C-alpha cells in the first residue's frame, strides 16, 4: 500500500537521541538551544520559542493575547482540530469562516465580511502548505486598525507549511505570530514538537517564561508575575529534530517535484479540479489535495490499486462539542464531499508516482 503519510526519520536521529538518553540530562538544555538556533536560520527570524507540540504553541499564542472569555476568533473549520480546540481551551469562541474554493484556505473575502469590533483574532491555516495571500492579510489588519483603533491579532497555523515561502521568504517574515509543527508525520519531525515565532524580542522572552510555568530557568529567584504551562521542548526531541534537518530539506524538494508532476499530469482528467498555484508563493506541498467527483468511488478505486487516499481532516464545525457555534458555510458545504488527498511525499519513487497517475487517469 502506498500510504498518505510516512514518518521521516534520519538514521542519525537514533544515534543522537541515544547520546542524549545516556548523557544524564534529558530536559530542556543545550540541544534545544542548538535546534532553536538552526530554526532561526531556516525561518529567518530571531524571535522564536520551541514547544512540545504545535498544539501547545497555538494554545500559548492565544493565551498570551490575554483576551476576555468569549472573544470571537475568525477561523477555518477545514483543519486539524488542534487549530480550533486551542481556541476552545482558551475559552474563546470560534467564528467559522467559509473557505476559498481555489485553495481550500480561509476565504479572505468572508473574513472581511465577518470582521467586527469584537473580533480580535484571525486564525489562518495554510492548507497543504500553500500560503494564504499575506499581502491581503496585512491590508485587512490595516483596515481593521483604522476602523476600530485596535489591533487584529493574526495567528498562522503553519503545521502543514514547513518550508513554504511567500514571495520567496519564509512565512514568519510577514510579522504575524506563526506556529509550525514537528509532529510525527510532519516534514521535519521531532516525534513531537513545535515552534512559535513572534515579531519582537519582548513577546518572545515572555513566551519563553510562559512555556515553563512562568519561571525563569536561569534565575529562579525572579518572579515573572505570571503563571505558565509545561509546554517546553526537551533535549531528546530537539536532538531528533536536529538530526532530521538535512534530510527534511531534501524531502521538501521531493514533495514539490511530485506535486509539480501531478499538476501537469492530472490537469485534464475529467472529474477532477486541481487547486490554485500562483508564482508568488511556494507551497511546502505537504499534501496534494484536489476536488473529485464521486469521492467514495475514487477512494475505493485507488485502494483497490494499493493507493491510500482521503480527506485527511474532518471539518471541525461538524463535531458535537462545537455544535452551538454552527454557521452556514455555502462554499465548504458544496465542496466538502469532493476533497481528497493523494500520496505526494518523499516515499514515492518514480514508479509509484506513475502508478498513481495512471490509476487516476484510467477513471473511477
Ligand atoms: C499536525 C497539525 C497540528 C498539530 O500539530 P502537533 O505538533 O501535532 O500538535 C495543528 N494544526 C494542523 C493544521 C496540523 O496539521
């Protein structure tokens, strides 16, 4: 079976991890610092803190805004529950926004329509790693500031988007708070881990305290005045992430190459609509998503040919625990049953990729 996901683990990860395990120190130490320094180069920002997952990172980022209970957060239902349950965990309210049918990202036109004085946060997810129009997001923030004389906080869930570029630059460059994931199946894996970036040193220092109980690890006599979480990364996970960096660069290229071949080979297949690709942004191509007619038949056909496929995430507004926030989302409603992802990752060889293309081209 050609799977939709596979864990990317360098052989060096076990060697480096065992060194940490046998060192007598496995908590947050030098390995975390090394990993953070490497991430600063990759994400092109000095303002970042690692966490033990992206879920913790999202929770921390929302917590730090200090918003009153019940504040509305504009967000997409088409994502991992981690995005939206972090909103719930902070006693904030998800205000569902429809999706853009060209990208499956949040619809910025609907964001504008739903934006009000009491909306304080916009949560973005770069679906499959394809960046949202960050120029338009900046414009929305400016309009909001002028109209309401306060900031609209933007948090980008970049869990799909490791390596994605907008106008040639990593996503944190654009000044919003970003959260990347190093979870088991993500492009760069720490087994579990995440990183949060901010646009200034002061907030980053605060996040460093709050990820570990609000305490200063260098000088415990300092009282930060705030309580915090146990969200820090440890040396074991950091050493695994560090060992996986060289390979992840190579794997990212393979995802992009496979994705480009699909773009060419599947564009004219009846019953399929491919997603938008604009030249000003480079997707991480972590997922390859398309819209297909008769999805159950499509999935069954691929399965019978040894290929796993599926929608990956279930729409979050569909879960019982958020039933009372329900909204009419006409575009997502009309597309939801057609969303499907096919294997695109580094684990495909040329034969696998051709087999997938031929299977799809032969119809379902
Ligand atoms: C994987 C994922 C997360 C959660 O990441 P963890 O590091 O596992 O907590 C959050 N959001 C999206 C969109 C994801 O795909």
